[in-house]
C-alpha cells in the first residue's frame, strides 16, 4: 500500500486472525501497525491484495463494518462530546449496542458521563472508547495502542473487560502495542511488522518455543565454530560464564551443548521482547526500535 510521495506503508503483508482469539501486532514506530488496522476496518483501501472479514472484502462494505469496532489511538474528534453523547453517537451506527452493558462497564470504571472528553486524561479517554467499543457488542474489536495512558490498576480492569467479552461471546480482539509484556500476558497469536513487512505471524507458544537461552561454563574457550550443528544466534562469555542463545529444537540444542562437555547447563527463560529482538537480528534488521 502506498501513500503520498510514493511511500510504501505496507508491502506484502499477510496475517491470519482466528475467530475468538487475541491477536497482537508488534513493531517499531512506522512499522505499519496503525495502517494495517485501518485496512482491516475498511478505512483505507488496499492498493493491491485484499482484506477480508468473514470471507468478504471490508472496504466500502457498510453492513460488514457494523461487525467491527475500532479504537483509534486518536480521540480528539470526540473532545466536545460527553460520554453520554459518545454513547448516543455510536448507537446510531451499531444496532447491537447494549445500554445495559454500557451502564455495567461504566459502574466498573466510574467515569463521569456528563463531562466533555476534552477534560479527560489520556487514560480516561482510552477507557471511554473501550467501554463504547465493548457496548457495541461487535464480533471484532480492534485497538491501536490498547493500553496506552492507563495506570496499572486501569490496565488490569480493561484487560478483565476484554477477557470477559472473549469468554462470554467469543469476541475477537486485534490490538497493537509497543509493550511486549502486555502481549505476552494477553495474546494467543502475534504478528511482528518491520518496515511494512511481516517478519512473522505465529502462535505465541510457537514463538516462545523457538529460541533457547542457556547459561554454562567450559574448561576451554569456545567459539561459534564449535556450534555448527545448531543455529546459533548469540554467544557471549563473561568471566567463566558463557551464555548461548540458539533457535531450533530445545533437546537438539541442549544435546549439542552437552557434546562440548560443559561444567553445567542452566536454561534461562527468555521474555517476549528478547525473543523478538533476536528474531529481528537474524533477519538483519536493527532491533533497537523495538525497545521501549
């Protein structure tokens, strides 16, 4: 997809979002996450390829758009509205809007319903948008920087709201975030974008099981040449301790390291951010943009 000045915003993106799942879009600033979300919601028209929801093209499909709610990272357009007016605005577009659910969620977060949103903090605006989105009871909910501006308590409340909706009515959630810890906790499947391309689109368990980090020690200095049998991503020695990071089958990696007669082997859990960084580095990308 191209914008002004012949800039390619997305290039050959291909992802699949299973129904009833929580799908996370990751990537550095400018990776194409927001553009992709706007394509999925039918705001933008792809210059090539297709974006399908329930087997139908989404662009210029008003009936299908009623099945999707998009929480943008921008809320300035609602600044002059109160939360009640925001509710009434969405009720005109979504026949499935539930006043009962709206009141229930409002009681949970205790937001003022008669004050203009321009008086709200960033986190309060985010809560208001999520409440309206859930109250529309659409099968699909998309959120751009879903938890941005929320304090830890409100993050927990919003996550609970989303999880309850997923369990109660099989809601499908797609959201972008720079916070990989949130993805680790919430998502079933993740896609990593970089420079408008898909680095990968995989189940989260598959991502976590693809890279192994070991801490060990040897009686001699080891080099990368000693690890020809495994896909070595990183080899670092600090004092007497050597840290090995490799991609592939865990048992095969551990077996290869044992073949070098180490004094000990300890497996160290990798967090999601570390895994993504190593994946990016293997592909030759500068992974520094992924760090908060």
